């Protein structure tokens, strides 16, 4: 054991401080950040490639927000890994006391970045919904409300986080004279607001999707694509549920690491889900038929067993057909993109292969 160090916290009875090779979550967290960033990088690259090359759409506000979110998540991961190198992820008695200000400083800055990152991801979803459902006035009002609420709530949380201590530097150097608000307030407030806005954003497109004039099976497929955002909601819920771990003991450096794991998962899942609507068009362009065919059949089988209606089914032309409705599979060339001038007068549906409103063409 190295000598000359004083631990940040006295060890429990029977435990010797270990400053040389202590138990640490550093390696596991580096692996987690690497996997998450790799997946997010692929998702964003596919999104941009599909939008510009495959579907030949202009990049919109949602695409630039997604890029901004990606830049912030790289920054967030870099700061968190630096925190681990300063002792976060070790037990407090294995962290030299002199390291604590440095660890807390990087962690505090990472909190600031996380707040902005969470806001940017939510705005990516909201502006994407506006791009798709721009002709639906009522839904647009809910989207505008979501944008205002997300910006204001996250700005308020960021302001509260920055000025939770007076002076500000006392957040990472508790030896400075001054005071801080209770550390139990902001984590619960931030987690609760993030979860509430996640659920609000997740629910926004469900009603208009369900009202589309198409067969039930295809509706369910679209709901499934748009519903991938529920995974970010689940990660946010787990993070909120894990918040009491922060206060379960005085071993803050270890407890912080356990909570940060779910923060990393939450934001990267958000970026991946925000890009997922472009995946089908990418697969159609680049996946061999030997792979694409089984995937389409598997998707059709998984959805048609429970969603294909029986009896009389109404066709897209408004006529009734006897017998069970045939299973529908996605045909990427069945849709032609509307121009902005077509507006609300066109009969709309949504292609699973892109992220725009389309007009269905009939022979």
C-alpha cells in the first residue's frame, strides 16, 4: 500500500485503504462509454447519410440538434472518464483526500453538460415531430408547448445547479467558506422533470399515428418505430429510482458512479432513438435481399399475429373487402414525398422508411 496519503473518508472497521490498486468501476465505465458512443456514432452517421443521400432531404433543425447532442455526449463522456481518473468509482477511503476537489470539479461540469444534453435530445424529438406532423395544427400547439417547457425547465435546472452553492466553487471544494442547498433536492427535481418530459414527448405522436387511414398492422409498425423513445423513458425511470443510492451511505465517490451509469445510457439511447426512423430506408438501400427478406418476414409475423383484423376490412380506397385482411409488408417505393406546397389538402400517411409525410399513390 502506498504511504503518505490520507483517505477522503475513514475506512470501515477491518478494511485497509488501498491507494495503489483499489476496487474501482473505472474499467467497466470506460467500456460502457465506448459501447454507447460507438452505437451513437453509427446511429447519427446513418441518420445523416440516409437523409442526404438515400432520401435526398435537406437537413432540418432536428438534424442539427441531433449533431449538437452528439457533440455534447462526447463531451459528457470525456468529463466522466476524467472523473473516474480522479477517484470517482472508487470507495471514499481509497481516494486520496487531495483528489476530491478535482473529481468534484469535473463532475460538476459534467452535470452542467448533462443538463444541456438532455435538453438538446428532447428538442431533437420535438422538432422532428414538427417536421412530420406540420399540417396538424392542434398537435403543433402541443409541440410548441413542449419546446417552451423543455427549454425553460432545463434552463431553470441548469441555473439552479450552477448556483446551488455560494460561492459556486464550493460545489467542488467544500473547504471554502459559504453554503450549499441540500444535495437531495436537485437530483430528484431533475430526474422527475426529465422523466415527465420524456413521457410527454413519447406520447405526442401516438394519437395522430393511430388516426392515420391505413390498416391496423401498418399502424402498429409505425407506432413501434416512433415508440422506440420509450427506452429512453425506461432509462430515465431507472436513474430516478436509483437516486436514493446517492444518500444510502457516505461513500459518495462509489455511489455517484452507480447513478452516472444510467445517465450515460439514458442520453445515448435518446440519440439512437432520435435517429432510428431513418434505419429502414438505410436497410432497404444497403442490406442484401437475403438479409432484408427474413427481417421483413419476421417483422410482419411479429405484428400480424395480433394486429391483422379479421372479417370485413376496409381497403385504402374506401371499399369493403370480405374475408381477412391480407398481411401487409412495407414497400419502400409505395410512397412519394409531398412538397411543402401540397400542405394539408393531400391525403397523408407515413412511410416507415423515412421521416416525412407522404402521399400514397394508387395505380
